[in-house]
């Protein structure tokens, strides 16, 4: 099946509904955990695994799922991921014990790990380059609605019906998404053999599991255990890198990490995702704690930041890839200022305005991470790149949850002024530090580019200053550029004339051939 406007729309719908369900389940159950414990007669630290198991499974399996989609079909993996997600949601809705619920949440995470990177790479390959950013931004904007409103949707369903209603909601949506995905066009990485690097996949997954568990549970452990876990993860990652260097069909091409814009956007996206988790965790509960609003009123007050975050996704899709790092730098700097304003706000009105601006900036930064990284890599390995990016930012989200838990202890609560201010200030410092690092990197990158092409840079600067239409400055510009630049331009002009001569020569030969044929026909 070839890619047409109709099949593209099916792919966009399938990806959108998948992202909505995945993001909803990541945030909808936090406020429902006490009720889950009462219904399943469970309590203590075991309840945290209802959320942690899902996030850990999703974050650790995305890397392999993205590359498997490249090799065996992105549409096929998207349908499989939605089917696994829907079936495991049904098991969650019917779970009689906490152990069954946690196991089904692990399966849910496996389905989500297939949907996210594979869906992104599918959109990258079925949409033309001028439309793929907007399409991805729309899908992520719909996911942003679930991200921002997830806690309130989960609490409303828990109060009105049951926490099981959150999982029942996924079943028809996942089935609908799988049906839509089956009607879109298939795509593969045709540049590589369909051979899976199983050793690399196992090593990378083990390393990611170790990192994710340390990040998620580390605050409950002693330092020797944490250091041992980090050492084990470092050893596994070292082994993985050494294996990928010599593998015939590597799971991840290490040249991906030489792509400066891709690496910069991915690491900046990790910081932005950490800030988003803190924002979604701190702001709603601060509205209930510091500002003494009821749950319903706090939910209504948070609608403006939530909608702003969702609407920023399509805006991010319109940013051209060459400008993505610069826009990301601006977003992180703006978010640092917004978080500081939230920590120092003296009135509820100022707090809500700052939160709304923060929703726009964070929604822009998170969507830009996934949209722009797909624009600076080769489309045939889009699943691999999106898998790496989603893995990094999901592990960063786990770090944000851990930081929020460490700041918001049981004595003060996250809704208290001291705890929320501390969380927001720490996150603001992280955003500002990353903004400065990106600005320094951009400056160094620009200097290297100027040093590599000094004459071209002088020409571009002069054109901006005097206008490209001036013919009088061109001879002087060529003289200032020096003989080397003049020779280079002469060679380029010669090559351009050669390219123009080829079709002319071809047309002449064809015409002469026809004439010879005509003469031979007449002689006969």
C-alpha cells in the first residue's frame, strides 16, 4: 500500500489515540492509589509499583521496539503495540489482586513501548518532509491533553465510578487505534538486512532496567547499594558500546551520537521532561495546599495550563529543524524564569498566569524534542532515533518523580509552600543550567562553521547588511575573498555549467539519432 493523504490520516489518528491512552495511564492513577489499596487489600510500598512498573517497562523497552519497527514493519509493530496495550488494560480492569495488577501494568508498558517510537517513525516515513512536523505535533498535542489532565481525569473517574474505569476506557480506544493503523501504509528500513542484534538488545535492556530501578527506588536504598547499581549499569553500557562498534547490524548506530543537533535536542528534552513531571506534580497540589482550593476548583483552575500545554504541540511542529536547538534554548530559559515566578508568586492570579505560560513553554519543549529529532536524522532509521530519544526522556521523567518524592516528604506534603518552592527552584536551576550549556554549544558550533567557510560567512553577512541585489559589490567581494575562494568559485561555476551542458548534449544526440534514422528510412 502506498502513502496517500487518506492513509496518512489513518496513521495520524492511530498514533494520536495511542499517545492519548499511554500518557493518560502514566498520570491518571497517582491520586487513585489509596483507593486501589483499599479495594485490593494492599498497602505500603507495594502500591507504588502500580505506577513504577508501567514507567519502568515503557522506558526500558522503547529502544529495542523502535529498531524492531524499522526492521519488521512500523505499521505491524504499531498494531501489535496497541493490541498488547488494550489486552493488558482489560486485565488491569479485572485484576483481583495487586500482583496481577502490577504484572498487567508491566505488559501495558511493553505495549506503550511499541506504540510511541514506532508511531513517531511511521509518521516520519508516511508524511512528506514539509508536513511531517505538523502531523507529529498534532499527535503529541493530543497526548499533551492526557498528560496535563490525567490526574484530574483519574480522580474524577475514581470518585464517580471506580479506578478500574481508567483501564476500561483504554480498551475501545486501543481497538479503534489498531483498526485505524491497519488501514495505513507499511514502511521498513530498506537499507539494512532484517537481522536483529539480540546481544545488543539484551545488554541495552539490562542496562536500562538497572538505571531505571536505581532512579525509581534509589531514595529508599543505602548509598552502597545505589553505587553498586550505578556501577553495574555503567559496566553494561560499556559492554553495549563495545559490541555495537563491531556488530554487523547494530541495534544503534553509534554515528547517531555524532549528530550534534540530535544529541543536543535529546538531552535538552530530558531536562524539559523532568521539569514537566515536576510541574504537573507540584502545581495542582500546590493549588490545593498553599492556595487552599478544593479538588474540583483546583482542577478547573489548572485547565488553562493544561490546554496551553496541549496546544503547544502543533506549534512545535512548525519550527524548522535548523532552528530547533535555538528555540529549545529559549524555551528552557523561559521555563527557568516561569518556575522561579511560581515559587515567588504572592497572589493566586499571578500564580495561574505563570502556570499558563509554563504550560505553553513546556508543551513546546517536549513536543519539539520528538518532532525536531525526527527532522535531523535519516528517515529509514527513524525508529531507532525515536527509541533512543524516548528512552532518555522517559528515564528523565522517572528522575523527576524521584526528585518530587524526595522534596515532598510525608511530614510537609508537596502542597506545602516550603516543599513546592524547593521543588520549583531546583527545577528552575536545572533548566537555566541547560539553557546556558546549549547557548555555549550554539556559539561554538557557529564559530566552527564560520572558521570552516570564512568567505561564505563574509558573503552572507555582507548580503544581509547591504542587500543581495547589489551588483556593484560583487567584484570587490571576490577580491577580498582571496585567490583560494576565487578558484573555488570558478570550479563551482564550471561544475554548474557542466551540469547544464549534459542535458543539452543528450538532447542533441537524440535529435541527431532521429535525423540519422530519418535519412536511413528515406534511403531505403
